[in-house]
């Protein structure tokens, strides 16, 4: 075994020297990963060397008669379980695992953070599938003070490093490209920034991944592929003196605090509502997801801790400076004109969320008109999301026809099981097998779906591609050919609707403003600091739109008032059962009596009902079911329906609006073990990018997914005028909310009409 290891090490040394070359000084530089010993091989200039079995260095003849630059080789020493991927780089290029040299001044890490809200899980962002990309915000005051960019990553064990890449770009500048080699634990990769790549203020850094599976191929295997970025240990390494006193310096300090988890200290004598408005606008500038706040004066002399002072004054203005201890400070003076522009001299910012295009009604609109382009898909698992907006007072609850004119082309001879799925707001409307038919993008495929799947405000059309491996038990080919082409001439047709709104927590969230965040004070479940965090995280505006304002109250599970459930309260134990950590069913093992066979285990959370053989019992049960069904249609018991919906579910937070007397009051209840920032991020994501929330109750499970429950007794509200043109649509919306009453009304109308017709016939019959 020792002989084999020596032979392998000797061959590796020879390969490394041959590939990279030699330094002019005659020393090949071998740079170990952090905490591992460095090695250097003394060899004559222009020569190569190998290691003999006895451990001696043997010089080889000259490889080339030319000068070469110094090469840097990172060699990870250790066992295969602990060693990571080798990184070979030229000086000043590519990734480097070497720690930065001490410069005699404090160093800070200006943390990265996703441009879009709700993409983090704790302090990590996960890139999944065969191809994925995330855009990050990076605030830098003085680019000359940035020594390097640091990424701390960890990848799935299924990722094949030799055929996978992580690429980093800033703007139009390619920064680095490396193999995702950190498998067993997170690893740090640092690389230099070319001059001119960064600019003062906000920068957009894009990280994209191309994953290849070690063993398998296909859509199912793509779920195993991921790379995580630890945001708390990723960002721009910069010197403390490079943080100036201007706007860019303040936002850089705020980014540093976000990465370390330290709070931004908020001081001053302004009204608390004005303070929340300031923090909400701060979130608009730098995506407030992950920011934390404290309303107490800072302790210590850490110059990186930023301050916000909000105070009333005669003239609205914002000033950036340093306090007496060197902390970055943003002083906001609120005058009669309201809040000033917080960007100050920061310059043009970065749009955090692209505005959704509004879809015209009663005509076909192409994806190209909405601002989307063509897509050529080579992955085995792909999802294309196309958001659009409808007016806030658009409402159709019937099966009125909406239509998609899908234009796509598919590759020939896709494997069995390949399919495309079309979804609208998370509801599947069509599944298209691709293995037995060849689609051409020149011909539109008409897909009809009910308009009730749409809503006023944000909507989403999603097209998924799922292709099994061919074969599935081997890695995918190195070169992957396109499997589907989606033409941007794909069209959407949505009918017009009367001006109506429905009782829906998603629509209520659309009208939520900063003024609607009710501050519970320090005695609440999350306190004033938690409300400040919520204000910075959610995409809220400062001024309310038309109609009454919406309020949101955040409560702990022990603070929920019974009145907030209206008439649907079923007991606090139902709420306690739902808002807890999900556990497996409790299995009770009965005692074993000697001499008798052991009875099977019994699941205490599962019941079974044995059918009775007596026909009388069967008839009685059937009659009871019919009676309950009729009663549920005429007077549904929504309290029992809600309790039955909540019973099997477990979640970390619940958003609801159940009291009909207070339709503009929302409640967010947190489970005792819930992470506040995770819940706030999920809520922010639901407001801007996920499938819109609906119904009157939305439960966030422990995996970060929302589930909704709707009160079937709620009726839509007509906000516009009724006319002959929209009469049918208005009646249809009310009829879909009360189908039984509508059917009874039609029967009564039919009966009255028949009686009138009979009377007319009898009156018109000639008398004999």
C-alpha cells in the first residue's frame, strides 16, 4: 500500500509540474489550503523533479527553454475524505484559497445578499438543479479598499466537480469560474477583483451554477444537485479605513452588519410610525431581508456598527456622516413635506423587483409583449415562470374561458416519460406527453382553462419540462442537446370582468402599508425590533391606496384572542396542535402476554370504522350522510371545516383573516419554535414572487410552503357599476359563491314562469 501511495504521489508531482511549468527562480510554489502545511520543492532552474520511493527529490531534464511566470498550485493534503478539490490558478486570476495578508488595519466582510426578497434560509442561499443563478447585492464605498471577493460554498455529494462549474460575474466582468469541490463541509474560496469591476455604491454580483450528477441522469436526479452559499461568510473583504462617511459608506456598513448578524441601531425622537416608514424605505434600497434593528444605544466602539437617527425638523433632509466614535450614521430629518429620498448621494440604485407587466383583457397578448424572450432548454428539469398583473378589481369566479396559445418545439425521440406541464397560479391545467409527439413552434397549441384560477393583482404562468435520463442509471452525456424551444409568441387571453373584489388575504396583503403594521411594544411576541424587521423585509409602500387601510398584528401563540377567529373559533387546543413542530405518529406497543401471540402495533392517531352487515344500519348511515350533506349545502359549518383542515397540518406560522366584522384586520401567529426572519422572508416572498396567497387562512409549514383554506360563505363585493354589459358576469360571480341558492332561485323562477304560462293558456282558451 505504501508503495502504491508513493507511486501515485510521484505521478501527481510530475503532472503538476508539466501542466503549470516552473518558476524562474527554480522553485515550484505549492500553496496549501488554510491550516495545512506548505511544501516547496527546490529544483534547478528550467528543470522538473519527481519524488523517489525513498523520499528523495530527483531532477529531470529541462522541459522548455523559455521563461514562464510564477505558478501557484493549491495542493490539499490529507485523506480522500478530508481533502477538497485542487485549485490551480495563475497569479491574479481565478479562485485562491489562501487567506488575505494582514494589512495592519481592521478587515471587514461586506456581505452579499440576494437582490430578490425571500430567497434565504437562515443565512444560506441554495442554487438547485442542473442550472441555476442568483443575483446578489454588494455595497462598496471605495472599490480600491476591496482586497478580494470571498465565497463560502458547500455542494451536494451527488455533484460531479470535474463536470460542474460555479461562475461569478460583476456587471459585465467575468470574475471567476471554478469547480464546486466543497462536499463534506463549507469551504472558502477567494479571488481578486479586476480594476474597474466594482463601482462605489450598489453592485450586482451574479453567481451561476452548472451541475452534473455523479451517477444518474434525468429530471429525478436533478433534485439531488445543489450548491449553497453561506452569506455570513461571503462578500467583499475590505479594510476598515475604506468605509467612508457618505451614503455608500453607510450602506456598506449596513451590509457588514447584516452579514455578522449585528443590529442597526435606531435612535431619535420621531414618531414610531415615521421610523417604520424610514426602515421600509431602507429595505427598498438594499432588500431589507436579513436586516435586524435595535432601539437602544450601541455599546462599545465598533466602528462598523451603523446608526440611524430619525428626528422631526423644519425641512426634510437626509445626511450621512460619522459619529464621535467613527460609526457610519444616517440622520433623517422629517419635515412637513414628509420623508426625504434615502438614497442621498448614493447615485442610481438597483431595482430590487422588476414591475409586473399588466395584461390587457379581451385580446391575445404574447409573452414578447409582456417583456419575455425565447427560451431554448437543454436541461432535463426546467421551470419557466412568467408573471403578469391584472387590475386589483378584476374578479371572475366562474369557468369563463381563458386561453393559452402555446408555441413550443420539442426534440425528436425524447425518452418515454418526458412531459411538459402548464400551470396557472400553481394549479396544473395541462400535461403534454413529449415522447410520442413532435411539437413545432410554428403552430400554436390552444390550452383553455377556467378564469377562476386567476385573480386581481399578481398572477403567474409556469411551464415545466420533465425529461427522464436516457439511460437514467448513468451520468448524462458531456454535451447536452436542446430538448425544448419555447417561443415568446406564446399568447394569453383573459376575459374582462366587472369591477368586483373577493374576500382574500392575498388582496389584503396587496393593500397593506407601513402604517398598518401595529407595533405591540416591547411586551409583544416579537417586540418593536421585530416589527422594524418586518417593515424592512416586506415590500410595503408608505401610503395606502384606495379603500380602507389594512392592519397586520403579529402575535405569539399564547396571545391569540378568541375574537380574532370570529364565529370560527374551535378551541385553543386546535391552534396549539397546528402550530407545533411536525412529529411522526405515536405508536403504542401493547404488552405481550406469555403464551399468547403478540398483537399488532396500534397507531393512536388513526381510526377505522368497520361496516355493519345489517342493511338497516347501512340505510341509516346513508340517510345520515345525505342529511349532513344537505345541511352543509344550506348552512355549512365552517368552524368544523376549518378545524378539520387544521388538524392534520403542522406549521411555523399562520396568517388569517376570519372575523367578518373586521375584514381589514390580518393576524400573523408564530409558533413557539419558529424563526422570525424565516417567517418574514416567506411572507415577503409570497407577496412578490410565489403563487399568490388565497382564502382566509394561510399556513406556513416547516418546509417553507404555504397552504390555504377558504371560507365558502364569503361573498364577493361589487365596487363598480352594474350594467347590461356586465350583468351576466356579476350574476355568475354571486352564483358561484352560492350555487345551491342560485339553483333554488332558478327552480322557483321556472316554477313561477310555468304557473304564469299555464294561467295565460287557460285564459286564452276559448270557452265552450
